[in-house]
């Protein structure tokens, strides 16, 4: 993003070369390049892992900013869990962010596929994993190796949280996460303390479980402030009750 400002001469163009072609969530690179192009940047893709950025600088332009797709997944999932409708102002099919691919999976609930490749929608996996707990069949999440090096080890946090709700609800298989769906837990009172590990996505995704189960306690709920400080107020505005 800074490369268009490289001075003419030996510093430009700037070549960005990765050490390999296996890129988790590659879609975010495309998203960045599209935003740069909207403001006048010119980037030439040399090969699958190399880009050459020309010294064009940027120019002012009008630019539409979509709602955050990762945050939208919680509301999309809440719709499916409750049978309601939430208007977030932008139709799911109009999103260009990689995590918006999760909408198609969410729409298939309670018949989510037996295997979900989360490599290109990694921040949506926590949402999908909690939703999968109420699915009609078990779900294996693959391509999620990077979840272990996010704000916390999200694979471990998801497994631990789901098993706090009901022993055996989830297991780790290498870097895969298997959610042993059990729709019968809906409507039950299950006392479960969810350790968020100060990770905003763990707090927000497990709040969804509380839409179907009473007794869920989210530890360190204010960690949602990293990306969605109004999350709890948003849930309250939709009629969700909770105690501080």
C-alpha cells in the first residue's frame, strides 16, 4: 500500500515477492489491490507470488466502503438460528470481502456440508463452528492451520468452548476441527463458561450459542471492542437479553 509513493529511480517500481505460493486467505490480497487501483495505483502481477507496484502515488476518489463481512457473519448466523431477518444495509451477494463466502455456508444450515474449507474465509470459521454445533450432521473444518496463530489459538479455543457446552461436541484432528453436531442441545439449560482468551471473535461467536442455549457465560466480553465495540448493544437492539 505504501509502495506507490516510492521515489522514482532505483527505489521504484517496488517488487513484492513472497517466499511461496501457498497463501491463506489470498482474497485479501485482491481486495487490497482493488482498493489501491480505485485511488490510482498501478500494480502488475508478475506471477502467482510476485507483484510490481509502480510509483503512481494516489489520487482522491469517491469509494464505497462495505460493512465488515467478518462481523456480518454473526448477524447472518443469528438469522438462521432464530428464524428471523436482519437488514444490515447491504445484501450478502454484494459483498466482495473473502469472509462473505461464509454466507452460502450459513444459508445451508441446518444442512451444512460435512467438510468446510476455511482457508479463504478464516475469520468466519469461529462463527461457522458454533453454528455447526446445531447442524444436522458433523462438520470437519479444514485449511485452518492459520487459526492457531491468530489473536489466540482459535482452533483450541473453539474446541474447548464447544466441549464446555457439551463434552465431546468438538475435537481437534491435527489442525482440523471436527464439530460433532448435536441439534438436541438447542433449548437446554447448559452451564458453560467460555474462555475467550481475550479474542474478540471467540466472544462474539459463542454469544450465538446463547441464542439457543441458556446458561452460557462469556468471560471478558469487552474484548469485542477490538473490531465491534457495539456488538452487545447490537444484540440487545435485536431483542437478545443478557446479564452483565
